[in-house]
């Protein structure tokens, strides 16, 4: 069963189409990695999966993205509700500067109307435990989130996303700013979390994709059209994509001959 189904998804920045039509299914309770060279539209497509793309002035998308039985781009769909169901973690750890560790996690819950302190306490602890961070921060919940290490801040960002219990978690190069030890902890966390939700991760690291993903989608740049346009060239089981790619462009990218 699929977590998300994309049909002819076309992202635009103003009049410029950024990626050729994308049609693919993203599996439930698996990690799907999106890889490819810079400028191929990886992050753009990712942001379309919870309608964050349209928060950029002039940006919009056409086509369908089915979440369950609902097209998230249907006219009557509330984008805010989609972002609750499809959480997102960005490249740089986001510890909200004006909030302590506790409020970094509670902010989304409060926006949803949860105000009972006991319920908030339980939800914050659950999210921090889910992000394997509780034992490290349980005694410093009143300290600024920015006082944590980079790896801890990224897990705090994940805890914030998990607190509202999304169905799908999107991550845009979540370990690119982290050292190898912190990166390993994030990867272990994601592998553990896929038993609970579906994960889509954009990564510049092919090694990371090979280590943790079940499926991999490869995007490339078609430079034959003016300034170039992104294109999905292959998607399949990660082992197959990395060892027996079907598209020669995938093989060239993975081998390091392009990109």
C-alpha cells in the first residue's frame, strides 16, 4: 500500500517549470530516498508533498498527490491540515530561538489547540522519546533549544514534527550539517521510525541512501531545455538502483561520471 501517489506532478516557479511531470508511488512504512545532482529538483518535489512549495512567492504545482484517498491539491483541501498529516524536517536544525526545549516540541500541539498541561507534558515526553532525545534533555527542558548540540537540535526538530503524529515525515538533507556520529544517530532513528510512519528523505549522500532507504528515486537535469529542467529518471528498490540501474543516466551518476 502506498503512502503517497504522485500523478503528473509539475512544480513551477512563476512561469518556469522546474521538473518534468513526476508520477510515482511512495511506499507506506518504508524509507524512500530521493537523490540526484544539484539543481535536479529533489527538494522542490519534496516540498510539493506537503504543499510547502507554494509558500515560496510565485511558486505553485499542478497534477495530483494522493494522501490516502485525498488529493492534497484539490481546491477544497486546507494546506495547513496537509502539513499536519505530512511533517517536514529541514536541512539546518531548527531550534526556535525564543523557545526552550519543551516549547520547541509543544509549539505545534499548542497551535492545534492542546492546552491541558498534563496532556502537553505527556505528548512532549512521547515525542522526545520517539526522537531518542528524552534521556538527554529531560533535565534541561527549560533551557533554550539553541543550547543543544547540532545533532540534538536536529532530533529536536524531528521530535517537533513527530509530536503532531503525522502519517508521513519528509526530511530535506537532515544530516548535511552534522558530524558522522550525529549523522549515524539520525539514520538509526529514521530506520526505527519507519515502523510507525512513512519517510521520504532528500539526501546528497548516495552512501546514506544506500544505508537506510528501502527505495530510491533518482532525479537528473535535462539540460537540453534552456536553463535545464529536473527529471525523474528511475525509481526502484535501493539495492537494484545501486547495483543494476535500468537507466544509463543513473549508472553514470552513481559511478561519479556525472553530477
